[in-house]
């Protein structure tokens, strides 16, 4: 198996439009990352953030404009993809339609002139792990999307490569199949015990699959951390809003010092910042300032009556999600907040009363608050 190291990697595209002027687009900026042997790392971010480009540079499918990529301690910038000892699974499966499943999986092995008995052993073993043994003599057109993706994964598996690269492999599947295939990829990882680099725009996939997550925006790394770290300690506003569904509620307010501690006053409702968060703000030397206060929808408490520290609001939309409700409420100044409420926490009468126009109140404890600089959008406590 192998580690992967990217040092000051940059990708620049020449966007010459045919005129004498040349424009250059930087798709990936100064990318630095060390991926440990047998680690599962996920690159995640919105479309166009550079995650697939970075993966393709590791694979050798894109030239590296600046910097170096090392696999198992060897610089591979000038090596062809076939010489990098990597296996890649693409978004569109890339299966040969005229070949059987068996021949698709065996294709790369036969190119290497591997003995047919060893080819058979590897293909049948991969098929058994992936649950596609019964489909080995079928053509890809006779398979479902999920089955085709298993074939594509099987073709990569049999190569016994140092690094396993996956570029949005589940994006063409429906929601139910994606959930199923996520679980199968986790099981596959346990069986292969190799280094995985996985690209997705789906933060749920990133959170469930990755040992560490690399969150990207506009070609820059915004944060690298475990799923718990990027969820609980986002270093900036982009990460805070990108990770979590529905996304974090953001409120403009003021962080003030009072009686040796801190208070915030979202929508004019004063709330003390005490306990661990208060101590963390002190340790970080946070000054009184205008801030962006973040609270995740699942951490907002719902009340049916007014009280101290409760923000008055009006229910606009009630989304029934089965085990929980997603309540879209408007504060008096028109700011929309989202509240996630487990249905088990409500009486039948309370649930039935949650119709548009209902007057409600929301609040939150300081331990669930996140504090971002209004201008910098950097976390005041958890800094990169």
C-alpha cells in the first residue's frame, strides 16, 4: 500500500480565446496534503472547486503546472497513469458495452499478459466480494446502474493497486442506491485495506466515508479534518454552511463583553455565552465586535410560549420529513431560520398546530453557538 503527498500543487489552464491576449485560469491553488497509508480521504466541495482536477493530477490524467505529487515516496509528476500503480473508478462507469462483465473486469489484467488462471481467480474473487457473480456473463446494457458501478469498482479492484481513486462514483445513482452503495464502499474499504481518495460534491458521502475530509472552494483548501472536526469546529463560514443539512443558520449580531464574560444579542434578545464556549472565547482573546453567529438547525430549541432568551418568529413552511420536521420560520426583521424538530418530541396537538402563520419562539444554548468574524468570516475560536 502507499501514502500520497501533494506539495505546492497548482493547476493553471491557458484560456486563450484565439486573440493575441492570453488569459490564465488557476483551477487549483498551492494544494498541500499528506495522505497516510491505508487512509480514506474525501475531497468535497461545490462544482468547479478543483476537487476532480486534483484527483486527475494524482492519477496522471492532468498535467501538474507546479509542485509535486508523490506516491509511496516517489515523485510521479512525469510518470504515465499506467506506471503510477493506481486504480480509478469514474463517474460514468466507462465500461466496454460489447464485452461481458467478466471481460470488462479482466481487461486490464489481460493487457498485462497475466496467466488466465490468475485472471479467473482475481475476477471471481472481486465478483464475489461485490455480489455480482451471477452477472459475469451479461453485457453492461443488461445491468442496473448500481450493478454497472459494481463492475467498474471490480475492474479497479483486480489491479491490486497501491492507491484507489474514485471520482464521484455514486452521482448517477438514485437516492436509495446511493445509500446502499455508500455502505458497500465502506465494507469494500475494510476488505481491501488500501489507500482511498474519493471525490464527491455530496457532504453526506464525505461525512460517512472519510477518515478525513478535504473541503475545497475555488481551488483552495478551506479545511482538512475528521468528519467530527469539520462539523463541530468549522474554521470558517464556508465550511460551517457547507457541512450539515439543512445548512447552518447564520445571524448578524454583536459579541459584547459583560461582567467579565460575553453576551450575544441576536434580534435584540440578549443571551449569555457561558460555560466552555465562554472560556474558549476568552482563551482566543476575542474582542467585542460585530459577528456572524451560527447555530445548526438541529441545535435550535422550539418553544410555543415567550420567555427569557427566546426569539419571537412566525412559521412560514413546515416540511414533514418522517422522523422530524424542518420548520422554516421568519424572525420579526424577516430573517429566515430553519429548525429541525424530532416528531417524537411533540404532542399530536403541537404537531397539528404547526401551520403557516403560527407564532413561535426559538432559542439556543451557548454550547451550540459558532462565532465568525463579520469581515474575515473566520471562526473566532477554531482557527486554521
